[in-house]
C-alpha cells in the first residue's frame, strides 16, 4: 500500500479536485441563499430534478480563483459516478490526472496511468470526508436530498425553473475543509461552487450529464491496480 498522500493531494481527492483555496476576486454573495432554510416539500421537488439513476457521467470545466492571478485557472475533464464503486474525477486539460474515491480508499492517477493509493482512515479529516462523500454524491446525482440533512444544514432558493441549494457541513472537521457549498441548476445540476474562508471559491460547471452505464474501461478507474497495457 502506498504511503499517505500529502495533505494538499488528500484534500484535493475528497473535494473532487477542487484544490486548496487562495483569495478570490469579487466572489459573488450568497447571503440570500443561506438565509432561506429548506423545507421537506421543497427538497422533494428538487430531488425529482436531480435523480439520474445509479450511474452518472459527464463533462466539467473547473475555475479556481487565486489571489495572485487576475484570471482563474481553468481545467477540463470528465467525472464518473457509480453508487457501488465511487467517484472518479478525471482531468484531461491542461494535463491528464485522475482522483478517485472508492470505499474509503483514495486513488491518485498520474499522467502515465500509475496509481497511488491511501486509506482514508489514516487521516481523521480525510476519514470524516470519506464518510460524507457517498451521501453527498447520492444527493447530487441520484436525488437523495433528504439524507443530506443528517450531515448538512440545508438552504434553498427557487426562481421559476432555476434553483440554488446551499449546504453547510455539520461536522467541524469537514467544515474546516469546505465551509459552504452551493449547487445550482434547472432540470439537472449545472454548477457546484465551493466557498472557502475569506471569500475564496472554486466553481465547477457541468455539461452533458447522463445516466449511461459505465463501460468496462471506465470501471477500471476504480481499481487500485494500474491496468497492464494491451498486448
């Protein structure tokens, strides 16, 4: 088993490669959202929009706002989710890399396809995040919103077909890593925003989300063993 990943890599895995924050410029305000507590009827309606089945995949564009740069860092890739396997976050540009969370194991994949594995229970904060991730992903991609209330304070704003769901972690260890999350969309999830301390933020825009079953090659990303090249 590989040694435990450095803290920055570890948090990156658990936050879907959101990275650690630096100060962002002109971070939008979500005060109105986080003043509106969500009720059960609203959550049930939202769950119907988010339900995409046991499997989901799609493309993403990620914007990371850093204090030292005038423009955000931009990356592109694909995510894969299977409720029995976990989440694979596969960046394709500006360079190839992969971060996978499956059954408490953290897998980092480099540009050559080599894998480094660590166990979440070896780090208290990582273990707390790993326990939370299945509930969060089921909420994001399967419409299982109600169980999120056991791990987050929930807030909801709706204007016509558009909605925003705010989440504040209840676990202090998780809250240190990601104080607030904002999900927004219409018929399906379109954007995930992670709000850090002091106005920091990272934004992920989702496109072409489908519940198409994962191929055998895609399922290989959840393996801790580097696949052998085809003969």
